[in-house]
């Protein structure tokens, strides 16, 4: 006999856990930089519309499917798909995707942890030195930091849904908000920071084009942790009496607010320290911003506030990024773990050790693909360039399969599970949902234009990433 399915203990516990998943490096760095480069408030407006009208319905579908089936993604699709092979494939994809994204996210979280330790040790000058990041990624200390991140993740997940994920989120998420607000207040007191605020908040619609719109949608989709099976799994830990709709809305609002507030920290800091910054010259990549650009901002700050205070600010920033990353990492590792527990009927600890070992091995492979092991570094060749194992994981799973998974759940709701069933599921805990304008909107949109838009993003990404052809 298998143990009864675990459940979240409270609505706020679920909201904080799901917000913990959603709030990640994408919010702290990805969103602010994308907004700065692409028209400030104009980008924000488009992004917020995507969150409300495209991502939120997909989020509701994922959570509804999870709670209806009370299973992890693979079995949820298999059961509600009534044994049809193609839906089993969708469930399998929704289990394998988080497994691979966990590898990619693990590598970045380990780096953040390393930077946190180094700034705590007072080595900010080292972090900011020219070319340090390229050396850092190939240092043996990676193993030490990996052990640290693995241990923290394990300790949270082994506690289970209520005593592990929910409890950690209840501590870590408020801590994250406090650190973020402290940093924003600090940055806004710096001379010259208001030009950054202005730059951020004044809309510039001339920068909006097809590629920016596509980017905003991908960013919104990733930021809400969609297409990764996470919300199907978390939905399955919901009680029947819980209100999924309000919870999902609150998660979306929290996630978007954190992204917006992070912009009030990042851009003013950049403008205060480097007033002549041309935003077009900022890197598109969150990775190079966090690890190469930000340490320089903090170091430059030591001219005015002293090295110690600058190191403290850097430590708080990396701690903030680390907390954001670890709560996301936990949510994503929970997906294959819960699938494994379900499929093999094994206890959580055993499932966690098996999945954890596999992810650690793949993380080591991905981490050695930055020059250390030449075969992993030039692993394959497409779109005219050599790609490392890390690049392949990012291109295939993060960029391409995420929108595909979103498309598949829309098609599943439309053609197999049926929209009336989704509405009925979401009405439990929120009886007025079916007749509300939003309920009616989701009912239409999820079966019509949302899948069309996601299909367009998917096709565009395939051409773009693998054949270097830009359609949009
Ligand atoms: N939502 C996270 C972010 O914005 C992304 C993420 C979530 C990645 C969960 C992995 C796991 O950074």
C-alpha cells in the first residue's frame, strides 16, 4: 500500500511555495535587464498583459490537471488521457523537462553560491577582477559549492511537502522580500540613481518589435515556472476545498511585483555607478550580468561607501539571488522525485537519493563543458556554431520544449480532458469562477488563440536556435 498523497498545510503555504518556484534568477536579473533594453514601462505593460491573459490560463490548466488527477505529470496525463499514447508522451515530456532544466539551474545556483561565499569572505575585488568568471567556472572549488547546494536542497526536500517545501518557503520568501526592499532603499539613496528610475519607468514604444514581443512572452512563461510540470505536481498537493484560481492570481501578482521591484534595484544601481551606461551595451545574458557585471558595480561602490559596506551590499545581493534560486531549484527537483516515488512506490528519501545522484552526475558533465573537458565543450555543431552540453540543455529544454509543453497542455484541455472539466475543477473552492468574466475568458482562450501563439513561439524558436533563421 502506498502512503496517502502529501498535501500543503495552508493556502498561504501553497502560495509561498509556488511563488518561491516562480521568483528566481529570471525575476532578479532577467526581467530588469530585458525591460531596460526594450522600452522600460512599454515592455512591462506587454509583459503584464502576457502574464494575465496567456500565462495565467496555462497556469490554471496545470494546477487544475494536478489536483484533478492527484498525480505527478506523467500519471496525470496517462490517466486523464485515458491511456492514449500521445498524451502519455506529453506527461513523460513534462517529467523529463524539469529533470534537465534542474541540471541547468543547478549549475547556475552553484555559481551563485560560490559568489556568495566569496563575497562573504571579503573577496569582492577578486570577483570583480577581469576575466575572473571564466576562471571560476573551471575551478575545483565547484565541487565544494556543489556539495553545499546539494545538501541544502536535500535537507529541504527530504522534509516532504509540508515540513520541507512549505516550511522553507515560509521562511525564505519573507526573507527574500526583506532583502530586496533593503537593497532597493539603499540603491535609491545613491546619488544619480533617479535617472535609472526614470529610464525604467518612461515607456519607449519605439523599441517594441516582433523579437521583443516573443522575448517578453518567453520571459513571462519561464518566470511563472510554466511548462516544467511544477504546477501540475504542486496542484496535486492541493486540497479539494482550496481555491486554485485566487491562489494562482496571487502567485502571478507576487512574481510580477518582485520582477518589477527588482528593476527598481538593478537599473538605478547601474545608472548611479556608471552614469554613461548605454543600455544597448548591457548583455542579454543574465549569467554574464550576475557574474561579470554586478561584482563591478559593487566594487565601484566602495569608492563612496568603503570596501566593507560594499562587500556587505554584495553579500546581501548574492544571498537574495541564492534564496531566489534555491526555492526554484527545490520546486523543479520535486517533479521527477514525486514521479519516481509514485512509479516505484518508494519512500521520499530513496527517490531523492536516486534523482539527486542522477542530477549531480549530469550537473558535473554540464559544469565541465566550459573548457575543462573538450568533448563536452564542443559537443555538437548546429546553427553555425559549436555547442557545449550546457548550451544544448539550454537550447533544447529551456528555450524550445517549455513553450511546447505549454502548447501540449492547451491541446490536452481542448481535445481530451475538455474545457468544461477544467472549469468544473477550478470551480471547486471558487464556485463563482465558471460564471466570472475571467472564467469565460480562460474557457475560450485556452482552446483557441493561446495554443496558436505558443505554437508560433515554438516554431520560431526551433528555426532560430537550431537553424539560425529568424522568422519573427
Ligand atoms: N521561475 C524561475 C525564474 O524566474 C525559473 C525556474 C523555476 C527555473 C523553477 C527552474 C525551476 O528564474
